[in-house]
C-alpha cells in the first residue's frame, strides 16, 4: 500500500521536473533520464517514456520528431496548458517541502 502511494508522489514530482525543463528548452527522453538521475531520481526508460506520452496526450507537452544523426528523436515542449498548470503545481510542491 505504501509503495503505491509513494510511487504516485514520485511520479508527480517527476512530472513537475519535466514541465520545468520543457518550459526552458525542448527536451528528449535520454537527456531527461540523465537529468533526473543527476537529481537522485532512479527511473528507467520504461517509466519515463509512458509519462512523456501521458503528458502529451493530456495536453501538457507537444512532441516534435527530429532526425539527429540518422535517428528520429522526439522533442517535447511545454504547451499553453502546461504553462498554466506548472506554476501552481510547483508552488504546491515547494510549500509541502517547506513544512
């Protein structure tokens, strides 16, 4: 039971982190995995890529496919909805950390 609850929190934190970076510059999965690892998140591609797809289908991210060195790379950018939601999500996250 606790594992499921902690996983939901963990995934929420990751989504906030994704929005933060997608707001600054377009991101792609391999880069995001590395960034998350640098912040102590142990996440696999099998967890990250479905999150990115759900965030795209939920209207928080837009995807653009670009060929880089002969391989198609999917870049994600924050959408207007993501821009609207991000500050409130970040504020709630940060206020919880301060308590």
